[in-house]
């Protein structure tokens, strides 16, 4: 399983790239954080930690 976390306002690697990766990687889960840019783990740290914890505990 793969967790993809993207910032909706990422100007370096736009969110449509994350959506394309999600389509290619069949076992992936895409979470788009808003508002966030290129570093959603810093910009939305509480939400990121919640998403990551939920993903890790449900997939293990």
C-alpha cells in the first residue's frame, strides 16, 4: 500500500501529478490537503499526522 499526500496549492508539483500517480499505482491512496502547498506535512502537520496514522493503522 502507498499513501500519497499532496498539497492542493503545490506550485512545484501540481496536484494533477498526484492524481496521475494515484491512477497508475493501483494500491495507492491519495489524500489532498487544503490549504497546503509543496510541504503539506509542515503546513498542515496535524491533519498530515492524522491521515498518516489512520493509513498506517488500517493497512498493517
